[in-house]
């Protein structure tokens, strides 16, 4: 028979210890482990695709995406990591992503320019509007003028469009071939294998700094806030007031001036695109669910970048020596059309950004 005291002692419950807070290193490691796994799966898919062109392109896109996310995260949260290791890997991933992106950029740029030439010369019906990238009401405002212009192509444009298309195809196909060779050479280099080894190590181990032992809610917030602040400052420097007009003749005149003027005008927008990407990746670490407004703004700025680079390609083709006047005229019209697309993308971004910042800040809830 047990003593009452002993019985009471048996039923006493020892209070459970409070769970330790998640550290910044744990949260950061979980995100980077996932991205490193995506990188390695994409690399295996790229290797196994062989002669499957579509499979290779899909794997290369996934490889670039994982590289950008890892590189951007290492940049934003560098204070929590081993700085030397983070800088080295970030530099190598940026090299890899830029090298792999060139072939895709040449392919999409050629398709974009040939489609625009066909539309402008009236050789085919107008393509369907990109509804997911246009601001509300923009389709109704732009459909009538574009249709009218396409229905009345000038003779010079009709004659020069075919030659302009052939010239662009020769130039961009050559650039694509060179980019493809550079990508193959990069993927077979010892430099790439060193990058792949580093990412494979990252999939299981993350070199952390002393600050990574702090609670995640505190240590991750400050770098993410710095990324948001840089984005807001860059957007504040943009001429959003001028971009609020869907048909911006003043900006178009500046865009038609010289190549250096175009670059000076486009550079701040390209910088915002990069800062928005860094902000989005930082938010993915803090909040797994992506903010659809930020995703949409990123797509609009991608459209802006594509149109600006297509306009630059048309201008470069127009500077080819000894081309026929009709060809030069068609390329000039094509250049102006792509600069209009640049302005349309700026207008769309201004609308999206206004909706994103009026109710709350751009930080995900």
C-alpha cells in the first residue's frame, strides 16, 4: 500500500519548458536549403534533357530563378552570414545567371521584334492584348489607335519591314548562337563546377555569422526593412507623375534622342526592377506567401526591360552601314513602337504602385 505522500508525488506534473524561439539562422537556412535544392534539381534536369530543346530551356530558366533567389538572399541578409563566403558565392551566381540569360533574351527579343514588325506593317492581325500586364482601362484607350495604324500601313514600311526583319533575324540569331556557345562553355567549366559544389554544400549547411543566433523576428526584420527602404527611395526618384499619362510624348522625344539618352532614362527603372526583386525575395524569407501586388509590379517592370532592350536592338540594326532607306525607315518605326511600349509599361507600373502603396506599405502582412 502506497503512502499518500508518495502517491501525491507520483501524480505531480513537471511543467514543460517553453519552446526556444526560432533563430534567424534557422529561418534563413530553411529558405536557402529549399532554393539550393531547386538549383540542384534544375541542374539535373538540364543534364538529363539532352537534345530536348524545350526541356533545356525550361531547366535553364529554373536554374536562373534559383540562382537569383540565392544570390539576392545572400545580398540582403549578408550581416547574418559569413561575409566572405556570401560575397564569393553571390558573385559566382550572378555570373552564372547572366551567362544563362543571354540566349533566352536573344530568342525572346527576336520574337518580340518580328511580331511588332508584322503588326506594324499590317501583314497579320493585331496580337491579343497582354491583359495581365495592362492597367485597367488601358486596353480601351489604346485599342482604337493601334488598330487604325495597322489598318493603314505606309508603302515604305510595307516594303522595308521584310528586309528589316531579315536583318534583325541575322543579327539576333548570331547573338543567340554566341550566347548558346558561351552557356555551354560556362556549364562545362571548372568555375561552374565550383559553384555547383558550393550550392550542394548550401543544401545541407549554411555558414552563419554571430548575429544569426538572435531571434528570427528581430534579426531578419532589419535587413528586410533596409531592402524596402532602398526600394522606396528608388521609386520616389522615378518620374511617376510624368509616367501617369498613357501617351507620353515628352518622354518619347527623350527616348528617340540618342542611345545614351535612352540608357540614362531607362537606368533608374531597371534599378527599381532589381531592388523590387530583392525586396520580394526578402519578403519570401519572412512571409512564405508571395504578395501578388509585388509580383504584378515585377512583371510590369520585366515588360519595361524587354521593350527597352528591343528598342535598343532596333536602333542598333538601323545603324548598320549601307542599308536601304526603306529598311532604315521600318527600323525607325519599330524603334518608336517599342519606346511607346516602354512608356506603356511605366504607366502600368505607376498604376500598380499607386494601388500597392495607398492602403498600406509594400511590406507583406
